[in-house]
C-alpha cells in the first residue's frame, strides 16, 4: 500500500501529463499543481486527514485558477476585436454596395457584412471594386472606396 503523499504525487503527475499531451485545458495544469502542493504538505506532515487534504486541494485548485486569470486575463470577458483590420484593403463581393443596404466584403479570405461609411462620397460601389475599411461596429465593416 502506498502513502497519501505518494497518491497526491501520482495524481499531480497524471494531471500535468494530460496537460502536456493537450488532452485537457489549462485547468488540469492548475489542478496538477494543487495536487503537487498537497503532496508536499502531506509529506511534511502538516495535514493528515484525507478530508482536509481534499478541501485544501479544492481550495488550491481554485486559487491557482484565479491567479492564472489575473496573470493571463479572464478568458470569458474578451470580445473579438476587429481593430487590426482598420485601414486594410478589401473587395466588394456579391452585389454592389449601396448607401442604403448592407453588402459583403472579402478581406483576407474572410467575408464580412459591410456598409458605406458616412464619409463615403459615392452612392454605390461596384462588385469587385477595392475598398478601405475605416470603421468596424460589431461585425459590420464600414468602408470607403479604395485605390485601384
């Protein structure tokens, strides 16, 4: 029979190995670190009760996850940003783009809904014409005629 600290080291090894093999996500690494920490604490003789070890493991796992969110950023708060495409060239695809209707552009192999920007001098931009993206709201690109 093996000791409790050996069990925690085994659990830590499995969780960290699974993380390295890309089977789970970052959470298994933090749980592995928590199991490793509990194994060290048990080996030093600070905690003997299995129930207390499990409580400490859960608390440490949560603390490590929160610490990783503080260090690397909370993963669910980010919204996609299209600010990197402002100023980029694109082409009108599908139908002509008019001031009154939403059309479609192709930018770097991606299709986006598009509208004429308020500073656009033309009432219509023909299909296949180049445009410059000057603003993005939501997933809609606002464009002006580009250079041919």
